[in-house]
C-alpha cells in the first residue's frame, strides 16, 4: 500500500490544495523568467506538472535546465544519484585504489561530482542563455551527473583506447605508484620535473647528469614508458634536503614544485592572504562565519559575496510579489502550506523543493550568537557586515575596486 493511500482524505486534500496554489504562484514567476532550473529527478518534476513542455507553454523561449543523476531516457534514468554513488560508478574510486598501490577502491575526500557537475550546470545554462540572446530560441538542457563525470574522467584516461579497441585504459603517468608527494628532510613536497629541460636541470642539481644518457630516460617518450623509474629516483633523492632548500633550488631551475599544505594551512598561505580569499561575515542567525570569496577576478564586473545563505523560502514572498502575485494570494498560499503541514507528518513534498513560500517569522537553524569567544583564524580575515536580513539589495551594493588590466 502506498503512503499516499494511507493518508486520511482530509490530509490528501490539504496537500493537493497546497500544491495547486504553490504551482499557480510558481507559474507566474516563470512567465517573467529567463531560465527554469531544478535538480529533481525527471519523474518527480514531471509528476508536479513542471516538465519542459508544461513550462514552455507558459514561456515559449524559456531556458529549461535539469540536473539529473542520469539521462532521463536511459537505462539508469530512474535511479537516484548521490556523490559517492556517482564516484563509485564513473571510475574514480577504482583509480584511487590503483594509484595508491593496494587496489582498494576509495573516494577522494571531497564532493567531487557535486561540485564539478555544478560548474557544468552553470556553464550549460549560460550557453543556452547566450543562444537565446542571439536567436530568441529557448531550449531544454539536461546535465546528468554520471555522463558529466565519465566525460570529465575519460578526457585523459581514455588513453590507448583512443586509437584501438584493445588499447589500455588509464593514463599511465597519473597511475604511477611513485607519483606522489615526496618526503624531504623535514616535510613533504611535490617535485615535478616534466619536460626535457626540467629533467636535465634536476639531475644537474643532484649531481647525476649521466642519468639522461641512459636510453630509457633520454627522451620524453622513453621516460613515459619508464615513469615509475623516474619518480622512484626523485623519491630516493628528496630526503637529502629540507623542503626550503629544495624550493630554493627548484625555483632557481624553474622546475615545478610546491610544499604539501594541510587545508588549515591555507588561511596563512601568503598568496591567499594577499588575495583575501577567506573573509568573515556577520550572519543574521549564525553570527560570525567564515566564507570563501569568489576566486576569479574580472575587470568590469568584479565578483563578490552579496548575500548569505537564506533559510528555506526566505525570498519567496519578494520573488512572488515581483512576479505580480498579490499579497492576498501569497497569504492564501502560506495558509494552504501550513494546513498541509499540520495535516501530514510526511516529509516536504518535491514541490516544496522547487518553491517554498516563507512564513513571516522563521526560527533560525541555531540560536544566534551575539558574540564569539573564538580567536580569529588569521589576521588577514575581516568582518564584512551585511544589511539586516538576508541580502544586500543590488542597488546598495558597491563593487570592490577594479583589478588593473
């Protein structure tokens, strides 16, 4: 028996009324929108009556973008997708184990699929908007996680299969088990001779110029076939000097290198301190928080953090009002949502994830902190106060000074 059939009739009616009002309000927003973007499964968004064809009837030139786990009409189209599951399926977990030398699959310690697909989602949306600006045509855009990450990985790991159906898969240099940070006399670092000049300079530094006279190591192609040997020699020589000594010598020889940093070290990294990559902001409910600034620089439109993460639905009233939804309609939608919530103990519906109309007063996620006893992480950070509430209005935002070009 489905959970829907177990609900009392009054509960089902309240939820249905809430959905109808919310959908009607959302469609008014769509009528004036440039793009409709969502991350629901295809079946879920279609079930809400918000598929591409339905949205296109309201706004024929809409750019409609769906971020799915898998292409909707493929064999995996109905499967749910989470970062770890995608990592397991697209091959990175296997490669991590092979590179580590124990062949035990493992995940990279970051949400690599979520973040990479998010970037793909953004540029796919912008590409479609640019096409619409040039031609007036909207379109449906699908950004599936699995296919995106498989394409991302296989750019280099297609390897010999590029030319032969029997070719090896997996870029040998990247899978070399001696490709790793090397222990120095007092720490760890990356030492990366790459081209002929780099290797020649490296072996001159260590007093072994004769190595490159060996036919196995004398050319780029030969070294590629014996890359484990090359990296093993670097690994054996690295402990003969301190990290600082290596950095000085390698920089002078223009050989790529870098000390190994822990994530916590980044707050004190002189380059990132100079860039002011980490700043503190005053959050309306969470108090003082650290944020990562946009990493790119743009001479005409400098990026900056203009708003902080809102509570769910915090902007819905303003968005609906801007779209022409009357205050009475907004209030009715709020009341219908409350009625549905009181009638059902079920989790929020999928439509709530597309649009939530906020109540006038929302409880903060955690109690606000008037002050913090924590010492600042680094003197390079600064408190950036934001206007009371959740956002700074675009009209009051002042962009930072332009970067010289």
